[in-house]
């Protein structure tokens, strides 16, 4: 098997909203993404093409959460699900309910990229029987 090597040009071609982020910063985000999805021969995602797509989803998620933001606009200040909003004098509050065993899922649901990753990896989060 092999590992996925980050390609900033291909990443920006797919996620053009991050075109203002430098390649070294994107590479750092990719390195962080490999902490969440194993990028070795032991990875649960053995298909290298699928693993590349999933790692790019995670890279976009990390980029959206951290300083770079989308389209060069910086990171969003609010984290979590909007649980109340007003119109007069504008106010909003968010809830980040992540105090359960699904903390990782809650963290992923903060961006469209993380939500896409969560949906795409559902088949890898099932129990597998291993005969002895």
C-alpha cells in the first residue's frame, strides 16, 4: 500500500474557497488531518484514492476552523450550533454540546466539510467481527 501525499494544487482545485491560503499552511492543516485519519498502510481506509478524498475533507475542515477561514475571511468566531437568535440589535448564541462519547462527531459537524467527512466515513465506523 501507500500513503497519501498532500497536493496543494489539487486541493485548491477542489476547494477553491481556500485559494488565498498558502501551500505551507495547507500542508500543515493536512498534517493535522492525518492525526484524525490514519495515513499509513494500517489505515482502515485501504483505498488510497478514497483516503485522499477523506483527508482533503478533513484538511478543509481544519482550515475552516483555524485562522485561514474560507475565501481569506479568517476563522469564524462562533463555534457550535446556533441555538438562539434575535433580529433587533442582532444577537445570536451557539451551543457546543460535546460532553459525550460523540465529541468527535460534534467537532466535525461544525463545518460542511466535517459533516461531509462524517457522512462519507459512516461505513468505517461499524463493528467488525474478527474470527480467531
